[in-house]
């Protein structure tokens, strides 16, 4: 890749290091010990097939298109940067951008499952964001469910020939929002309302999350459009090589 692309990668890593040092209170993904052991195991098991497919896809892409390795690293840095920006929300969780939509559009949702779990594992061990016991639940919501929605919306918009920037914005924003819909379900199942049960708890979590997550989703959508445009300019040969730009025309 050219010098400008490497500078972009270094800049993303720099932002990641800066934001990772911001002190937070109750600012993390679903935190350690907040889910019962059975739920931790169940969500972890659900992640396994997606991770297996993601590893296979990454090996194939890197094996056939070696130059895309730096783009994968950029996507990982972007995910780390955005998911490090945390705003306290409901007890035991937080609202934050996810950064997974960009990679899902370029490489597919299974690749983001692998990148996402690496980001979450790093944050849990070194930054005390999230937890090891809740790694499966956090991976499923942020690195699997959200990217699937982003990928689906991008494919739909491309097929229907929507404006490219609008498609990218919707894919990133709605993928972000769906992540928190899944998180609300996870928390609601684990901590049902005494009076209204699981459904009532999910509704409460959704209502609280919406206050902070909707504006964050819009911001993530706009930022992803900007990064998307930058990659098209500075990494056009690599994106064309894997068929991404050709598909998007």
C-alpha cells in the first residue's frame, strides 16, 4: 500500500490509544459477572459457527489477496477506536459506537465476528471494558448481529441502486442500533422485570438505550461514510482486487 494508506492506519491506532485511556465509570460492554453462567455459556456456543466461518473467510481472502491484510488491520483499528468511546447507560452496560459496519460491508459479517472478538478480548483483558465471562454475549451482539444487519442493508442498497453514501450511512447506523436491540434482549432475559417479566425488562432496556444510542448511531453512520470515501481513494486497487468496488458500482 502507499504511504498515505499507512498514515491512515497509524492515525486510527493513535486515536485508539488516546481514547482507550479515558477513565470511565460503569462504562463498558456487558460487564464481568453481570450474566448468569448458563447464559454466558449459551451465548458463547452460539458464536462458535460464526467464528469458524470467519476464520475460513479470512484465510481465503488473505491467501488470495495478500495486499488486503492492511485493510483488515485498518478495519480492526476502526472497530477498536469506535467501541472504545463509551457513554454510561443502563446498569452493567454502556452505549457506544461499534465500528463493525465498515468491515461487514467490505469483507462480510463472518470476518467481523473474528475481528470483533479480538477487539472485545483485548478490551476485557487490558482495558477492563466488558469481561471474559460475558465475552460470548458481547461478541454475539456487537460482532455478529450488528454486522449481519449492516451487511444485509448494504447488499440490499447496492442491488436496488441506492445512493452509495446513503447506503453506507444506513448500513452502519442500523447495524449499530440492532446491536443494542440484541443487548437489550440479552439483559432482559438475564434480568427480567419482577412485575412484567422478560418482555417488560427488554422494553425498559430498549427505552433507556435509545436515549443515547440513536444519536451515536447517526454519528457512526456519518463517520463511516467519511472513512469509506477515504478507503475508496487511498485503497482503490486493493478494494477492486477483492471485487468490492466493482460490486458497488
